[in-house]
């Protein structure tokens, strides 16, 4: 295959066929008029092609405003259609920012539309092979954490603003003793004045090494190194020197090129945090679904992707979170390529009571289950919070209700009583 395919939801008062052709031309070989040197041969080589159009139910009112349409004096109904467009790979090469600009660029500003949403990307194996792969993914993360099966139980450093580097190290030491598998920084705590990232890395890893030497249990810490390009690479080198395994990056704000450079320069696990994704996804007629979003970031070489949590505190529908997790565990091009999978990271309002829904979503247990308050705010303390989650997973695996298991496990009973009313 010499093309990749992108599927869009478009909305317009014009003929969907006309707008689909405008989109295809604008994102490949054309503009609103034929330009000098634009021969038929060049168009045949580089123009995107509309492959399919499926018209959907129209709307009486537009989802988004378009001054261009207002100048034309037209009105509704506003026709919607699902459109698949194929883009020549030769237009893109092995350039990830150009891929993003092609499938998710100026098309959002087309005057002919009152809505455009990228729903799906399909790339051939040859194109996937041009880009980075997960260095660790599911299997490598399991090895680093020493967890052969089932979910990795993780937490987030809370409070995320205010702790000094030494205080953060002390909290991490407590969490290690509590039996945690994975700890991550919050996305808003990267290099604050009260806890510089270099000091934090050293203080935290001192406690982690001390715990691992005494217990033999591995703990993976994802340090938030989101920063300008060169500083981010320096922070990654320090993590490796201190014996760490993982770096966390705020993907949307660091950018494709910096994440690709991090992947090429470092052997660390890259924990991809998607904060800001709601801007791309929350309006149903604008932006993109998670499937194309995670595909592009996986081409940058990340090992983990956040998917939010089930029955949690954010706006995503249950079905969207489930589909996002399954996207992460689906190879991008070759279904048989088991190494081309990344770990879905569940977080946001997670606790023992959200375990059953999560296990139904990912029966294999190939996931990170991260509970901030669900562990750190447990009435019995962090160790009891970790045990409550492990008891919940064991009960679900055995086909037992959490309420029945809670009769034997006081940590689970206390979690159901304490958190249940807050999530009811």
C-alpha cells in the first residue's frame, strides 16, 4: 500500500462530496485555484483521493460557526457524512510532524465545513516501519516492575505541588513499603522551584534503591521531565545514572520531535501523559478520536498512554475509555506484531471499586491501574489502599463480588465504605 487512510466525520450545508474533495485537495496538492506548475501529472502523483462517503443524519443547526458560509448566504440543513481519504505516503516521508499536519491540519479551518473530526487512521506496515517503536511496551514494563501477570498497581504523588525534594523522597519511601509497583509525578509538577527535578530524582531514587536492596522488590518511578528539549534530555540522562527506569512526558506540550529525540537518545520507559487531550476530543464535531491520537504518539516511540479511568472523575464516556485502552493494546499495522503494543494507563478517580469495570475492559490485566486518592486517602493509610486494590483484583479474577470479598479483607471493606459514597 502506498497510501495511508484517514476517516473523518464532516458537517456542511453543501454537498458532502464537494467538501470531501476540498478537504482532500487542501491537505495534499491543491489550494482554491490551480497554481503555476500544477500539472495533471503532479496532481495524479500527490493528490489525496476520496475513497468512501457515507452520508449520515443531517442537523438543523450547525455545530460550529463559519464566517465563510455566512458570507455565502446559505443555511441548513447541515449534512453530515463519514468520509475516508487516502493520502500518498510520498507526501509525508518519515516526518511525523508532517503526518500530523496532513491528517489534522488546516482541514479544521475549512470554510465549507461546520464540523470536522478525525476518527481513525490506518497505516500500512511499510509506513509504520519508518518510525519509532515502543522500546519497552507491555512486556518491558512488566520486567522493570517485576510483575509477571495482572495489572501494575500504581499511584500519583499527591499533593503534587508543595512537597520539597526530600519530602517527595520520604513519601516515595512510604509508598514502596506499602507494596506499590509504580509511582508517577503529577503532570503539573515537573521542575518547580521548591523541588527541582534534579534534586527530586536523586532524593527519590535514593529511597527506591534502599527499599529494593532490602526487599528485592522492584518499583518503577515515572519522573515528570517535561521541559524544553535539551533540559528534558539532560533529566533523562540523570534518571538513568541514578538507576531509574521511567520518564514521564506531557506529550501535547513537548511535541513529537522532542519525544522522538528522547526515544532515540534514551533507553528509559516513556510514560506518555495526554493532558490537554480534551481540547482535541471533547466536542463531537471537532478534533479527533483517541485512536488516531494514540497512533501518532506511538509512532514517536512511547511505551505508556493515559486513557483516563472508568467510573472516574472526568467527562469521557465509559465506552470511550474502554475503546482507548484496547487501541493501546492493538498493534498499529501488523496484527501479529505482539511487540507493537503500549500499556494503557488508567487514572482519575480510581479506587478498589472501579476494579471490576476495568478488568472487564482489559481481561488480560495488561494495564497500569493508578489510584491517587484511592491509595493515599484510604482510611487505613497507603498500604491498606494498595491491599484494597489487590484484594479487589483477586476477587474479580475468582468471580467473587467485592462485597463478599470485603467480609474477609478489612482494607477492601473500609475502601467500599469510605470511597463508595463519593462515587455513588
